[in-house]
C-alpha cells in the first residue's frame, strides 16, 4: 500500500501573498505622504550696488477733520466747499499722490461725507478715510 499522506501534504503548502502586498502598499503610501519635496530655487542674480534706482515716492495729501468739524488742508482751515478746488490744484502739482482723510472720533459724519463727496468730485479715486488717535 502506498502512503498518500505525503503527497497530500505537499499539495497543501501554499504561501498567501495578500497580507504582504497590503503591507507593502500601505508603506508605499506612508512614504509618499511623508516625503519632503525639495523646493528648487531659481538662479540667484546679484545686482551691483551702484545701479541706478528709479523710484518715485508717493505723496499723501492729508485732509483733517477736527472734533469741532473744522477742516484742515495744508495746515490751514478751509470750508467744506473749498476742498474740491484746493485738492484739484494740489493734485495738479503732484504726479502720483493719494488722499488721506483723517477724522476725529467726535467729528460729525455729515461733514466727513461732504468731504468725501468733494474728494470724489475732484476726480480723486485713490483716497482713504482713517480715524485719528485721541
């Protein structure tokens, strides 16, 4: 009689590769996610120090509104109706300028809005309204 148990044992031995492949793929994803990517820098250009610089400084024209609704333009008190003409004259003297309207916290909103309207009527679009520090 032949021993069939030996042959039967030989056929049953198989290695299951699925868990190993799962671990390999999980490790691959982990290393891809945690990898630090190098940021390539461009060419460094050194500019000589004696190179001519062409810069134009922006000049801000300041209009101040005090706590008792006085309007100050170029260190002198003006009427609200004179803001537009004074601003047009000053803007024609300066090339690239902006307007800063500084208001006191106790100044009335109506005067501030009249000044803003006069600034807009003077064709100035580059202006900002900021509060004064007490």
